[in-house]
């Protein structure tokens, strides 16, 4: 069988733009919030945000549901963004501060709710859920975050995908004096993307291995405070 000349624009939206976001400053809405186990640390989780940019003219994104063409295509670029570069887990900082996985995740969701303008919803969930898994599901199923755009700073690292092209593993950087990883559209608290700080370039090696980062850094509540 010879080389196919069909579907050569699959990774772009027809306008030359990639269908996925890359590290940088973006205005994004959240389409889904969910958790997945971090396989190298027992009980650890990555918290993910499926996000989308504002609609782009003459752009056709990925199919919303590959099994249901009637749902159409995303109107903007999309991304699967980790709430933190490192998984949430019980642990202890180098200075001896105990870190609780569930509390750290709830603090992140509290600050996200604050930026989204749904903090009252978050407060009303007090003691409604027995586990963090149930809480995140409840947040995804009932929180009125849909179609609310936030300003984001997205960090990440390059890797080669299965097709041999450069792709990005992306996450929200840790807040600093320079700003926060996200804020309301009406605010200016988001940090400016800095490639030197926020992007890990692909290292060309004779033998490369891709997958989850084996490192983990327990996060304290101070890491996520927006006050």
C-alpha cells in the first residue's frame, strides 16, 4: 500500500492552527473536571481540567464525540490541563509540614470556584460528599462553570507523540509573586507566560522514554491561595 495523501490536516483546524492549545496565556472555559490515579504513588491523583478557547473563525476543532457526529466539532482549541505538575498525595514537605491530599484538592477547587464566581455553590457543598472522588464528580456534574471564561497561564513540557510530532504535556504553574495560574476575565492577577520558566524543551536523546513524571511534590494550602 502506498502513502496516503488524505487527512493530512487532521491535527489542525483547517486554518493552520493546531487543534490543541500549547503553553502560554489563554482565555479558556472549562468543559470537564475529573481525576485520574497517578500509578506510581499509591492513593495519589492528578486533577484534570478539559478546557477550550473562545470560538475561532474558520476553525474546525476535534469532534466533540467521535461516536456521535451530530454533536459536531469544538469551536476552539482544546486542552487537557493538569491542576498541578505533580500529583496530589498525602505527604510531608521538606520542612516537616504534613500535606493532606484531599484538603489540597479542595483548596484548589475552592480557588477555582472563586475565580469562576461560584464560591457560594462551593460553600453549599459542605459535608455533602464522603470522599474526594464524589466531590469532584459532584463539582463536574452540578457546578455552573460551563461557558465561563477565565484567564490562564499554562505551563508544560514538550514530547514526541506517536506520529513523531512535538506535543505538550500541560499543567497550571505554581502561584508566585508574579501572579496566579488563573483568574477571572475581569481581573489582571494571572501571571505572564515566560517560556524560560514555564516550558521544558524536548531533549533529544539516543533512547527516549515517555510517560508520567515519577517525581511528586506535596502541595500545601499556601500553594493555591488566591488571597
